[in-house]
C-alpha cells in the first residue's frame, strides 16, 4: 500500500499502539488531525481491545484516509506490542512519531520537529519540552533550539540525571538512523522470577540508547507534546511498586559502561543504591505499604537479583547496604509469594 504525499514533504508515520484506550483515543486522534503539517499517516494498532477502541479509530479513518486501523486478536504485553506495531510502518515513511493513546500533540508539533530534522539531516531524534500532566519537563533545559551530543543524552538517561527523552510519545525519529529498527524495544521482564512477568520500566528509554551512541539529537525548547499523568501504563505500574530505583540500578549495571568511565559509573551506582535504600526505609518508617503484597514481592525479587550482581561488579558496600539494612525491611522471597499485579499493555 502506498501513501501519496499532499505537498511533497517527508512522510511522517504517527503510530499509536493501544489496548482499551477508548477513554482518551479520540483526543489523541484529533490532535494529529489538527497538525499544521499535512504529510502524515496515523496508524492505530489495536492490541486486542475489548472496549470501543476499534470503533472510535474506525470513525476517524472513515473521515480521513490518512488514518489507518490495524486490529489484532492476540493480546501481547506492552513492549512486544510496540515492536509489532513498528512492523506496520510503511517503507515510504521517513520519520516516526509514536504517540500513545493517552497523549496529544501541539498543533505545530510535527511542523517544528520535521523542520528541525531537515535542518540537521545527520541527527536521529528531535525532542522538545513536554507537559507531564501540569508539570513542564525537562525542568532544566536549554532555552533555545540546540543540538545535543547523543552520548551525553544517553549518559544522563542511564544515570537518571536528565529526562530529555520523556516517553516514546516525545521524540520524532529519523527511521534510517535508528539502531535495531524495527525491533526497538527490549522485551525482557524485570525482575526475574516475578509470577506476572512485568515489563522493564526503563525499556522505553533503553530503546534509544544504541541510536544515541552513534547519533546526536535536536532539542526544541517549546512544549510540543502533552503526556497524561497517572495513566494505567508502565509509568503507573512503576509508581505502584516503586520500581524506578531498582530498574535504574539494573540499567546502570548493564549499560553504564557504554556511556561513562568507571569512576562516574561507580558514583551513579552508589547514588542510585542510596536513593533506593532511603525510599524503602522511608516507607518502613511511615509504616506504608506494609501489607501491599504487590510492592513487597516486586522489591524482594529486585533485591534477590541486584545484590549478587553488585558484589560481582565490585560494589560491595552497596550490596552490604541492601542486604544488611534494607532486605530485613522487605523480607525474603518465598515460594508462596503471589501478586495481583496488573501488567500494563498498550
């Protein structure tokens, strides 16, 4: 199937993988139709929805030929579904803009991002500031359009010291410069042994690391993307189980050496371990989540995985901190552990 252009501009494929997104999908679709940039297609990839998702997407497709709906009967976990959706991007598309069903675009988003990409043909990603609910991010960002070294952005992403990438809804991606295309997302579960095999909640950002290792990004200072806060996604899951610090530590241990020297990596591991320990100690002090089995099981399994890996990496102080002081606050994993975790899908 071909996608004729209306004005000779590069084709942008807007991709929305969605599962049961009826509550927000119409606003997402309408924000794409309102774009001042006209040469786009919007692929809505339905992941076995049981609500009105298909009907809503179909009603937009009936009004605008640039909207296409692909429906699948097999329900896949979130990041597997993201990779399946990427296979639907047509070969004519030069740029990719993934847009979750909870999120929306400023009317000038595609215009400004495509112009920035065309002005710097060797950059792989264009990002902008964005709203997460009512919070403008990144909090500390350049006040003008700039080019940022990809490896610098990757280092800040792995360390958790910057949030330039936001979520998959934020970047515009130049497809021919993406490392690993079209299977961008890591689908490994974390932590190992969890009965409901939750997705790794850093996998969205990790999907860009290999690309950033070899390409720079263009940054725009105006907010062009609006992310819904508190949605039932990987972000909502991570908040429920307080999973950010553990998965950040896993990411540092696996990928940190690719983007920083040993001294900076050790400092990042130490900082992340202490933040994780303080977060658990604070909950114990306040007697919060003491009976939350979802939280307790997730944290126990993360400790089981990360303490021996810290020792293997020579980070013995951090391993001792977690094993001697934090594990007693959480308890040890048991064969009888169970969880009511609701795995995020999209």
